[in-house]
């Protein structure tokens, strides 16, 4: 089974008017957000104007890198362990 289009790499997530209506200025606590699916979820939510709390267990550098990436794109994020 193939993709209808090429999947976008992390950091290349899109804005959606429909999602933005729901997430605009909402605060999201995302557990496991420093890697994998949690990271992708955080990036997508931030691209749609949610404020992100990056929760991590041990990957403090990865969590801070994600916060920096979100902030560079004009989003609002913090990391907590």
C-alpha cells in the first residue's frame, strides 16, 4: 500500500483552518512530546496556534530543541519533566 503523496518530515507540518478554529489559543499538555508521535503532535498543534507544554521523561535536550523550534516559528511552548 503506497502513499497518495509524500509524507512531510517532522517540522514541516501544515496549518488547517478547521483545526485552527478548535486549537487557537488552547493549551495542550503533550506527554512524550520530545520524540516520535508526541513530537509530531506538538508540531501540528503549534502550527495551528495551540500553546504547547512539552512533557518529557528523560530527553531534556530533545524537549528543549522542540520548544526552540516551536518558538522560532512564532509559537508558544515550554518544557516540563
